[in-house]
C-alpha cells in the first residue's frame, strides 16, 4: 500500500487492532441473525509526509451510509464549543449579512444554527441522509454529497465563493485527502479563510487514545502532515490553536496559498518546532504504542472479570464509535457489559456493531441501577458524570479506561444536597 497523500510506500506499522466492523454500523434486531462485514484495523506510518493512515479496503460510501448515526447535537459540551467558535469567527473575520459561510460535514446543523442566528448567509455540505435531514428540520440548506474538487467547482459556479469555510472533525474521515483539501482552495474567495478542527496525533500517542482509531478515520493528523497535504493542494496554514475537544485537537486556520495575505503566526512555527523536537519525524516516536494499547485492554478486561466474579452489575454509557473500537479490540460481549445507554433515539433499540450489546435509553439505567457505569466516550467524562449525578443515589461509580483504568467516585447525593443547602 502507498500513502494516500504522497504515494510513498508504507512499510512501518503504528498499531494493529485486529479486525472490526464499521464503528457506526449499528444493528437492528432483524440484522442480528445476519453476518457483519469486518475489516482489518491497522494504521501505517508514512515516512515521506508523516501522515498516519489506516490500511484497509473500506469505502467511504459504505462507512458513511444513509443511516449514519452520529449526531453532533447530543453533546451539550460540543454545542457550546460550536456556539463560541461562531461568535469568535464572526468578530475576527468581520462577517456580515453579505458574507457566505460554508460548513463541510455539517452533520445535523449543530454549528450552522448559530450562524443563521447571526444573520449570515450559510449552507452545509453533508453526505449522510439521516444527519442532513435533521439539519433541514432546523431550516438549514444542505447539499447532500461528498465534498471534493468536482462539487467545489459546482458550488462556486452556482452559489459564489465562500468567505469562511468550516470543517470540524472531517479531514480524518476523507479517503482521498488531496481531492478533499483541493476543494477548499476552489471554493474559497481570494482572501477567504478555511478553518479545520482535527483530533491531534500527539495527544493520541501521549494518552494512549487507541480507541479513536476506526475505519471512518482514514488519517491521524499532526501539523507537520497537514502542512504537507495543504501545500500540495493550494492551501497554507497561517494560525493554529490547541483545543481540549475530542481528547485534544488542533484548530487550523488556512488561506489560499496563491492569494492569501495573512501573515503566518508564531504559533504555527512553534508547534512545528515542537513536533520536530519530540521526534514526530522519526519511527522511534511511534514504537511502543501497540504495547500500551494491549495493556489498557488487559487491565479493562481484568476489571470486568473481577466485577463479574464479585457480583457487581456493570453498564456502559455512550454508544460511541471509539467505544466500539475498544469493545471489539478487547472481545467484550454482553456477558460482561449487558447494555449501553445513549441519549440518541436513533441508536436506542439497536445493537453495537461487533459486540452486539443492546443500546437502551436512560430510563433503563435508572431501573437497573448498575453498580458501575463505564463511560465509553471518555472525552465527555465530566459532562456524563454531571448528567448522571443521580446515580450516586444508589452509590454507583463511574469508570473510564483511557488513558488508563480509573474509577471516579462522585460526590454522594446526600453530600450534594448538603453542599447546595450550605
């Protein structure tokens, strides 16, 4: 296999998580009697551009099917994050009623709803039918296609050039990363700005976030690798911010390399130097990750087995893609975790891919009163613990496994009442 960006032959492996089904391919009860498609889940390191990428044959059309079940708006933390960004971007880039903002991977309209509230013209590009329909219910205009050069030319011709383009957590999802990025250079007006948010490779490595690896994530990105991709496809990064979202992310600000006038900030140069200093451009940086992933898996399995022997009831919260990677890598099934709770009604009544653990609503959690609640989307740990604070009434504990096994004992319900009354 050769690199998806620079065509260098891939010889060095980062991690091998065995095989797994599509992480967002949730099953109906009728599908339980049918086989699932499983794909190899391995990540390779490109020594030409340092882009990490999955080694598999899964196609985007299969991975992002019409019933794709990830809806951004079910996280209040993410909604607040999106609203803050819109407020800051409108001010920084002086957007007004005549401006045009385009979001690629608009999902269910989680961000564009705030753009509309500012009175700014906008539309979204979103290829998955279920999320596109949810966005349209909010009154948001959606082009239901995969983004790339061809679509960018059509949109530029029909709707004009964009002053600001936004692409949150989608760059990693694109199998043809060159075609995708080149589309931004086509659709941006000469002095326009494209903003990308990406999960950060350095945090993935430092915090053993192997569960963020799944087939829908074709690439694992650093500023170094993104600069390679952007330079080859008509964009240039002029600013970067570090974010806490999704376990650690970067927000990249880019402009057209042929017409952009904004100076490159010191933060770009400093982060590139930092990546070089930690050894990102050497194979030794990536060694040992496999061992850490296996250690986390073994520790979590031991915890579940000990809990089962002790008669403790364990449930999981959050039918997230990262949780599916973890459960399938560890070979966990419903005998160890009998159900997972999720707020998204599109997932309730279905089953996790691979593990086939049933997905239920929050009312089932209160009726079953498990002793331990495993938070699979560990990046939302604080939000989930606050949301499920009532579980302290039956002395439930919360458990996360990444970056290492940790038991979180929330303030008891009685103590919470005393603190509020003080």
